[in-house]
C-alpha cells in the first residue's frame, strides 16, 4: 500500500524495529553509550544485552540524541516521494531530540512536515505513536493528526515503579543515604511523568503496595476505550505480566498489551521495573 504520510519517532518510544516496520513508522536512534559499547537499535536481543551490561557496570551509560541528519535523511526521502511527514519525539524536557527534528526541518526547507513534542517517554510515547498510526490509517491528514495529538498528549498518563533504588542513586536522582534507608525499609517510589518530566508522586512499602498505588490512577481517571491500557517491564517479563493480568482483572480491562522498556528510561529505572500507561477521557 502506498503511504502518503510518514510517521517518524525516536527509539525513546521503545518501539521495536520489527513493530515499527509493521506499523509503517520510521525510527531514529537515541543512543545509550557505555565506555566500551553503544546501543542504538530497538531489538529484543539488544534490550536483553543492555540490561545484562547495566547490571555489571558501576557507571551508568550516557544518552546521545539523534543528529539532525538522521531526520534530514527521512525528510529528503519523503520530499522525493511527495509524502507528508509527522514526527513525534520524546519529551523535550528529557532530550534535545525535538529541537534536532525542528532544525532538520529548517535545513530541509520542506513544508510538509509537522514535529510534535510528545511530552512523553517510553511507554506513553509509544501510546501516542500508536494513536497517530490509528488516526493515519483512518484517513486523517497531517494537520488533523497534529491537532489530535496535541490534544491527546494532555490526556496520556504514565506511571512506573523501579525494582530497586540502585539506579536512581547511580543517576543522582536520589542521595545514597535515601537509597540506603529506602532499601532497608523496602520503599518503592511510585513515579509518574508530569509536564514532560519524571517525578515521584508516592512512596509505597513494598511492591504489592506500589502496584496498588499505580492502579489507583486507573480508578481516578476514566480510560478512553479507543486505545488499550499498555504495560511494560524492564527485563522481568513475569513480573510485568503478573501486574498486567492482576490489574486487568481488578479494573475490568480488556485488550491490554505488555511491552519491553528500552534503554532511554531503563537506564534510570534499572532492571525489574514495571510501567503502565493509558489515554484518559479527560485532561489529566
């Protein structure tokens, strides 16, 4: 089928290359750089190797945003085929990817491009991209898509809980003292993405209470049934699946999907984290 609109996102969405191909979405890489190896591709094998490496190293990898040339190449190819382009990037509060995509648009001089700052990351960025694909396939044009996404991103919710405080400590997000005390007491920070940045909204004693706290967001907000509730795990599929099935049963959800957490957010959450994202009916 001939594609009249190219949807582009970055690997911070944690969309696998195989999924992107199926969705007819272009991926540009946000690289995760260790001292001796760089991860730039979203594949299941890469994700597993990344978490293995993360467990073994004392120094967290640093991220590098896509170069404008990565976007420019896609824009030029779209121009040659007279295609429209819609770009959805990771939150501009977390990365310079959005600015890079805008700079590439300016460099290209091609007018049929819209760049949307998702204000999201990982699972919630994926949700916005999947929503864009749905709207594209329903026949929405570029401007209609942009307008719908700008409105929808205010209704997307992302929450997550790390298995341990180790990686938040390594990344300087919490102090060593807080991490040590929290570890002894079994404290799990319940995180959410708000206004494009990650914040701690609750502290739960143990994973059971943390899961309950995450589910409370579903109880407080009515889910828009046009999109499924998404779940994700960082290298602990069993825990992720248990949480998804438990939540689906307690909250009477259907069509839930479990995904992998990639490098961009996984660096800070570490292995064993769980995430949940949904599109609410009203602005959150």
